[in-house]
């Protein structure tokens, strides 16, 4: 059946090729608790490698960074407040975990972390932020615009 379907697609003139490697988007963050970019753009359904480079100097226990992409409609301030006591889950409250689209691990000074994910099919504005204590409030946040 699969072979027949493939033949029908070729005959109809619409051949679908396997998706290529994910497109890499790099973000840096450091001791000033800001990302170097606050707006990211992606196409719905696109494969993305979101890479975070920590260029700070303070010890990781005091100054680690991550990138957490949230679903549209999620209140970032409430999300961060709910996770404040959840260090063991990277400051993400288990009750709010379903609001996460993608997240990197934490990166300390000189470290690079990444996550590969498929951009949601629904166009919109997806907030992203750092969940480390105080970083969101200091401005470590942005928006992924999906079109």
C-alpha cells in the first residue's frame, strides 16, 4: 500500500521529500541576565535547533540560563512564579509543564546547551524565557513568532 501511495504521488506530480536538518537559532545570555535577541521567527512545522550559549563568568550555581518556549496564552509571570520552588524540575512547576513547547537544560559560564523541536503548527506568538530565579523579572525573555 505504501509503495502504491508513493507511486500515486509521483504520478500526480507532488513528490514529498524528507525534511532536512533542523535550522539552528543561537541565543546568548550572560551575567547581565538578558538574551542577545528577544524576537525569533519560525515557520509553522519547521524543525529548529535552539542553541543557548552562556557567555557569563559567574558560577553556574548563582547564574545559570535556559530557554523555555511556552504556549500562546500562557502568562509568563505566573509560569515563573509557580515554578520558583521547583529547582529539581528547572524551576518549572509540574502543574505547568503542559504549557512548555520546548526547553533547554541550564547552561553555566562557557557552556552551550540546545534543544531540537518541531515548531507548533499553529501560527502565533510564543513567549520564551529563562526560569532561573530573578532572570525573567530582569528581562530575560522574548517572543517566538510562528507564521
